[in-house]
């Protein structure tokens, strides 16, 4: 069974669309949407385990231009 996580992202002004488009191309990302509120983007990840989620966030998402901040929530049920 895959592990799912929700990543809440804050982007630099004017970069939200670029971040969503790049995120949608990453293997393991099942959804990436622009949202209104305290965060700009919500990304849903599905990976084999929590370690794979951590690697994806650190190696793929954190390197994206325009990304300011993330908060990762790993689903527990």
C-alpha cells in the first residue's frame, strides 16, 4: 500500500502557475492544484513509504524555482 502525503506550498509572487505545472510532471505527484487561502498550492504525493516521500519533497519539490515554503502532511490512515 502506498503512503500518501499532502504538501502545502507557498510560492513567490507570480510563480504559482509555474510551480503547479512543474509539480504535475514529477513522478509520485498525483495532484497539484492552485488554492486560495494561506497557501498557494496543494500537491498530493503517493510513494511506497514515508522515506520516499521525504526524498521526493527534498530532491524534487524544494529545488523548484518560485517555491518559497512547504509544509508536508503525511496521511496516517
